[in-house]
C-alpha cells in the first residue's frame, strides 16, 4: 500500500501533473521520518520530457500521481512554475539528491538496495558507495537489464531484503513500473527513481562542464554527445509552448 506522507510544503499542478515546491533541506528532513514510519513512499523527479511523455502514457502518469513527493528536477520545471504561479524555487537535480541521500544513509546506518544500470556499472557504484559512505549497509542489488518476465522476481527480492531505501535507475516509465510492483508486494519506506544517475556516479557517462551547468545547457551537452536523444528532446519546445499557452489563458486548467 502506498503511504503518502503529509506535506509541509505547497503542491502545484503542471499540465495536469503534481509538483511539490520543495528544496533539498525539505527532503532531507522528511526522509528520516518516512523511514521510521515504514510504509512505502516514492520520490519522483519531474522534468519537461517526463511531463510530455506522461500526457500520452497512462502508466507513467499514474506513477507520478501516486508518488509521495514529486520534486522539480530540471530548470524547465522551475521556469514553468515561475511563469504560471510566480513561484521562485531552485531545481533539485536527482543525481545530487541521490548523493545527499547516500550521505544521510551513511550517517543513519540505513540499509540500501540498488536496482538498475549494467552489471559492470552497478558493481562500480557499489564500490564507490562503500568507499565514500562507509556507514551504509548494502542490503542487495540487481542490474537493470532484466526482462519484464523477471520483474516480479526482482521486486520480490527487494522486498525480502527489507531495505530502508531503494534506488532504481532504469529510465522513465520502466523504473516507475518496477516501483509500483515493489509497492504491490509491500514496498520500501523510501524509493527513489534516479534515471541515469548510476552511470553518472560511476563516471560511465561524462558530466557536462561546470560552465554549461551554470548556463543550464546540460541538455545541449547530452544532445551533442548522444544524438539519439534528438527525438525525445523535441519535447522541450512543445513543453514550453504548452506552458506559454496556459500563461496567456489564465482560466484554463494548468
């Protein structure tokens, strides 16, 4: 059963999807309570591409709507919130939040389970976690390249290990589907979907230079290095147009 935690912050609606006005400190203060209370809580990163995909993918939409906390992962989301509501908040990159939670898990001696990435990348992630955060207890791990037929067994293994935190890195839709299966089997106190963050942490994929991060051009860096992303990047101008259309039609649903 999904246990949605009470929110101490505002929640907005963006193109029909929820997004919470949270900062890093809000999340880090809330996680220990969620872990101590048990239940099952899912943290979801929201970015413009995911927003546009969710308009056409009911399962992805459901995963976002059922999350205990939906945080603004990209500058496009914070721009939209400022444009539509006047909210001025900072983006909260999922990879950085994941590292913060690794640090919290080390201090609090939480049990952590990892699912996602290629086997060799996952092994590197485990080595780095043990080196960087010696207080973490790794409850288990599984690579992300399993068939849908094996999803139930992998999810059952996660629940049986009784971790406090679960990090799932398999890309939008697939990782949300996996989390919902874990929830169906009893869940984990805190589950976070992190996309390609395992690859970044293991340095299997190079990070953009700092000057590009400062100018919010990480999307352009990824596009240059991975041209196959071009079709999905087409969602960015469509997202901007939808937001601007709502801005100048204030009586319409946001």
